[in-house]
C-alpha cells in the first residue's frame, strides 16, 4: 500500500500515561509504541477503560504523556509550551466528539468558523459555507444546533474539524450517539475525506461495523496495544465487509 | 483583533443567561448608584455651604475695633472712685459722666488708608459703620433694623452687583447724602417680587426722629442667601457717621477686606499682614494686647466644609459596602459561569484557544457586566440624587452633576469588574483541556 511509504505523522515510543487517583497511581496507558502515517485511517478499539480516549487525547495534544516520547510531525510534543500546543491543535488537528460538542448559542456557520477565530482572529464565511456544503448542509448555515438532527450536528462538527485544513482528524466515538443510518452516512463522509484529501484519521469506536471501515485497527486492552493490524476489507461498506468475512 | 473576537464571545455568552446577567448588573447598579448619590449630595451640600458662607461673609477678612471690655472696666474703676458702685455705659451717662473721653479709638480713616497703601495681599477694603434704625417705607415698618454705612468699594469687596439703579457714589459719601441702597431680598420680602423702588423715599428713624432717604439702587440678591441678606440697608459711610447718631463721628466699626485667595496659607498671610500694619500704625507695643480683632470669615466655613467632607467620606464608605456586596455577587456569578461552562472551555481549548483567549473572554464578560452596572448606577445615582433634592426639603437643590461622578461610576465599576472576574477567569484559563472536556 502506498500509504505505508508516506511520511510518519504520529510517532509514539514507549508512551505511558499515569493518573494519580488519590494515593494510588493508575496507568491509563502503558508502553504504547506506534506510528501513524499520512493518509492512514486508523480505528482504535477495545473495551471501555482500556485507554482509547486517553490515547486519542495524547495524539491530539490535549494531554501530555507521563512516560516515553511523542513526536508529532517530527516535533517533540512534550517540549512545546501550552500556547504552542494550542496553536498546533488549532492549526493542525481537527476533533470530532461523540456528543457533537457544538455551542448551542452559535448557528452552524459560527460553529464551523470557531477554530478559524482562534487561529486567525477573524471570520471566514466563504470557507465555512464551502465546508458546510461539502458535508451536505449547504442550506443549514443559519440553523442553531437544536434545529438540526444528530446526524446533521455531527456533520457540522466534521466541517468545523476541517476548518483550518488540519493534517490530522481525531474522532472519539463519532457515531456513538447516532442511529445506524446517520452513523453509516458519517463514516461514508469520513472515508471520502480520507480518500480525497489524504487526510489522516484516528477514530475511537467500539462499533465493529465502524471499525471494519478503517484501514487499520489498533486493539487496546488495559492500556496496552494487544493487536495492530491492517484490514484487507477496508474501505468497503460494512455489509460487504461482513459478507467477505 | 483576537481580543475583539474574545470580547465578542463574552457578549454572546452573557446573552444566554439574561436573568442571571441582569440580576448581577442590578447588584452593581445599586452599589454604584448609592456611592454616586452620596457623593453628589455631599458635593451639593459643600457647594451650598460655600455659597452660603460667601453670601454672608463673602470670603472677606474683617477687622473689628474693640468697643467694650477694657473700656468698661476702666469706667467701672472710675465709677468706684466716684462712689458709684457699678453700672452700664448708659447708667454712667445718666449719672452725668461723659464717657467720651474714655471711649476707645475705634478704627479710623487713617487705618483704611494705611491698609490700602501698604497691604499687598488684599484687593480692596471697605470701612463700615453698623447701626440700628427703624426702617419705614410708605408708612410700614420694614423687617430690618441694621443699617450699614459703607463706601463705594463695598460692591467690589462683597462681589455684589446692582439689580436696579446705582450704588452709593464717592460724592454721596463725601457730601453725606441722604441716599439709601437696599438689598433685593428685603425689597422682595417687604415690597413684593420684582418691585423696583428706585426713586422712592424711605424713612430711617433714629431716636424717634424720622429722616428722609431716597432709594437710589437695589443690590442684586446673592445665591445661597435664605431670608433677608445680612446687610439689607446701606447708606453712605459719612451719612451714617453724621446723620444716624452713631457716636462715632470719625470712626468706623468694621473694615472688610477682600482677599481673593482660597488657599488657607495665603489667607493666613493676609491676616498677619493686616495685624502687622494696624499694630504699627496704632502704636501697639509688641506683645501687648491689640484693641482690634482680625478675623478670616472663611475660616469658619472652611471648618464646616471639612466636617461636610468627612461626613461625605464616611457616608461614601458606607455606600461602598453595597458596592462591595455587588462585586461579591458578580464574582460569585462569574465562578458559577466558569463551573457551568467548563465543557465549553475545554472545547474551545481543543479548537485552538490559548489560555489568554479564555482569560480575556471571561474577564471581558465580568467587566462588561460591571460596566453595565456602572452606567445603570450612574443613572440611578444621578436620578436618585435629583429626586432626593426635589422631594426632601433639607436637600433642596443640593444635587450637583460634577464630572467626578462619571469618573467614579466608570472607574469604580471597571475596577469592580476586573477584581471580581480576574480570579474566575484565571481559573477558567488554567483548566486542562481534557479535564474540561470530560466534564461535558
């Protein structure tokens, strides 16, 4: 696969994350070594409490590892200052959350523009409208989140994640709150973005029909990677994948 | 640009919780309003006192001759020698003892001349005679007993202006003319509002002999005077000396000097200068008791102003307590707002917001709430003090709208806003993004 030869975006070496819980220290992640290349579409699976979200937060620079080294685009993340981390997140990383995480008082357009304000300090209606039409919400720019369906809200969130043309898109259970049809449509969208823009994606999920769509599945258990494999059936719709299996 | 965006976010944030924002603003409004009411009524009280004091004493330095005291003791001693046990001046006069040769020197024209030529700290000086007479106008007694003999400098010394007619001229004085100038307050009270009595005849009755005087002018009423002015009836000095039987043919009772400075040290200098000149001219030995008093009429009013200032300050501090309560309310609301929007803060941080962005957003929210309270408080304070000065008799027309009230309102609310929201905003900015996101 040609993506294998692409440059490495995420490179983790012996990364661990320890949370103090009262007097005991809990290892949420332990000795994680992995490399994610440009254009990868990675699904992170595992039972709850296995450290999926912690790994995603570390990759997204929302948190720093307590052990090991983490390089993002060749830069050592642990050495960056808080403002540099903010800038890195704003400019290079798009986030999609399970609960859509839209600001209720902003319409769809403002929600999509939000990352642009923090990076460029001004609005950019043109790009936001273009992204909304790309996710199929051309006529919904002036709608508040409460006036949109769950699927539509999550697509607004995807458009928001794309606002600053990130090199990495992170999704934490993006279909978790959606019905199966909306969920399928959302994964179709993510897959299309991955294919068309060569946008690197890391997605946490526990839904096999979602993880089956990824190129690569990383299996976490008790904070450790227990399985990391490429999928032959990647890219096919879930029914076809099941049929092939 | 970035800060503007954050301020805009802050304004949007406030809009979502209108009731809470309004109540918070109300707290600040009451605090700022209370302070402004006190300050503006205090200013008014001070201004009224200043006006009143200037109206009565006009900020003059007065020199008053000693007319009794040692003289009376002297006469008592003589009376004892003459086997008269005791008695007042009148009793002594009745017993055939002419008191004239024991009379004190009073103040004389020479004193006035000396002050005019030598004193540098005063603008002008006016000699005065104070006496009593019954004032009768068109067969009616006017409610004024004291008649003051003055020279033309009076107008300048007391900063007065004419309402009708003219003032006493130098010629009136030198010829001891039978002319009189009235104060407008007396005319208003006794003859009716807006009556111009110039050209009419007035009787001054001294020892039951009425004398005819022509009213040649009316001195305009001064601001701050309530009731009848202290010197309602003015005649030429010489006329008072010669016609009104004051027993002081070449003397005056009072010198009033205008000192234009309001600086206490300069006024003290003027008092000292007058003392020095008069002691030298009157040949009073160093250390000996002078037979005159020099008094700064402003001294008393300064004292009163100090009391009013202290009072205003104390009341402002009490009013400031409600301001403190208001700002605690604001801080509380900001803390609640931060706690409530922890998730939103995490999201913004994930989307690229720096700590500074979050800090500015919450600071701007607090300051905007406080400034809104400041503007509202300004309206309440100004409106309240005007209403107070209209409705409460003791406070009538006391409210003053001075620029410092605006400075207080905006400055204080700005400080309240920053102080009350800096900690919550800092707390919001310090939240780690993952912790904040988890709280959603």
